[in-house]
C-alpha cells in the first residue's frame, strides 16, 4: 500500500543514487538519464559546483521572510536580468507559480483580463495555469475553467488577425514541450510580435522547459528577433531544488508593488544558492556553445541511425530538447528503451522526448543513439515476425 495519491503513473524503478548523466536503481542497474528530471538537472545529477554552493548557504541560514534583504536573491536576479530582456525578477517555487505571477501581472498592468494561449500548450496545473493550457486532457474533471483564456492553433497566422484590443497578453512557448516538441516558425513569431503591437497586448514567453541553456541560448526566445515583456523560468533554474522566476520589463515594476503578490518560500536562500551556481556555469558563453555543438552532433547521429526507420516520421526540436515523432504510440518503445538502460519520456502519444543533461559527453550521446537504434531494430523485427 502507498500513502501517496496516485497522481503519477510511476515506472517500476526505485532510484538508489544518481550522478552526472547516470541513475542507479536499488538493484544496481544503471540507466543513462535522458529525462534529467524533465529538463531540471541541466548540469546532470549532484553537480559538484551546485553542491558546494548549497553547502555554503546551509551553513549560514536556511530561510528568512522576504521582508529581509537577502543579497543572494539580488545576485541571482542580476544573472537572470543580464541574460534576458528583463529588468526585474519575482522568485517563486515552480514553473506553474511563475506563470501564475505572469498572468496576474499582465492582468493588473493592462487592466484587461483576456489572455491568448495556444492549442497543445502546457503552462501548469494550478487553476489559472491549467486554464491557460490548451489541452483537454489537463482540463478534464475539474469543472468550469477560468473563462478569460482563448486558445488558438499554434504556428497558424490567420487566427491572430481576429484578435482585438481586449487582450491583456499573448502567452506561448517558442518550443511546445509537452505538446510534442514543436518549434515555432519564424513567420509565426513575427506575426505574434506584430499582433501584440497592434492590439496593445503584452508578450509572455513560457521558458519553464526551454530556458536555462536547454537550446544553446540562455533562453530559447533568443533564437528569434524577440524582446518579450515577461519571461517565466523554473525547471533547470535550480538543478533540482524547487525554484521558479518571473522576469519582467522595467515598465511593469509599478504594477507589482508591495502587497500585490508574494510567496513564502519564493527566493529561499538554499534554492538561490543552487540557482546561482547553476546560472554561473550554464550562462558561460563556452558552455552554451558546447550545447549547440552537441545538438548538431546528436541530431545528425539520430538522422543517420534512425532517420529512415519505418517507425520514424520526423526528428525535430531545438537544442537538447529533441522529439522523435513516430507513426504509432510510443509508450511501449519508451518502456523498451528503459529496459535497455536509457531513460526517455513522451511528449504526447507519438513522440519520444530526449532531454539529456547539457554537460552530457559525446560518448554518452553515442551510447544513447546506439540504444535507440538497437531498440527500434529489435521492436521492428518483432513486429515484422508477427
């Protein structure tokens, strides 16, 4: 009997320890981890620099009210501001909380309530962020949602022409992660910008999964000619410690004054110590360049080894957020990959999502592709034999 609500479909794996790109279960079976806590452990498991930073803060203090000045919050906020288009940061504990803050700020600043998001998007599971998410499976069973969200088809231009000036913000991921690893088209992004200017709406970019170096830039929107009003971040921000952040432009500061929003644990000093070490390492230009090099290498290897496989429709993504779209449901393939010592997850029913640590080695990339190719070949042989 479990004492937990069964809100997760758990794998039959119990982890004993994890280090770098590898996870070891209680039976001493080792797995190459291309889930990374769902784009959380961007420096792999138990990174030494992050560990040292956390230990140092643990020896000072663990928690204070946000009524106190905490220099480490300013240090982390400065790193985020210097590597984005924002000027101010609100700290919280998760991506959903960061998106909640963005929704509240957009409504308060503009005085409008309507927010446009996109079909197949994912923005969280709190009531507002669930309402912002354009997927029925996330909504089912919870009754009426917040009525102020409108969902448009992703990467389509014409529906944007219908938007009027009652819109507070347009909110999107520049690569839809949970929705199938779907990158935005350049013309779509340009149309989003034009529409925001035309109707006086703020632009919110959800970088919870795509940010913190995942695509080879500090934030994925930086691959486009974009300067968003609000950027949200979490997942990779704290290397596994719970931390989220909303980054906003200077003109928005007047709308988030004392008492307008808050979070008891937001900006917790232990989480800040983890974030500081994480950002210092990942926002290094040489490190980001290495992510882009590994991306090219991995996509090339995947196309070479499985690009023509009868299961595979397309290999796509941006940076080390890669989707292998198959022509059938992938749950059994993901299970078989796990049996063969490679951890992956889905992104919708027909996409295998690869999220290796950003400091993964070339040898580990080679091993992952080898496991994928052998697994696909074995499954295909089994299907053919039936």
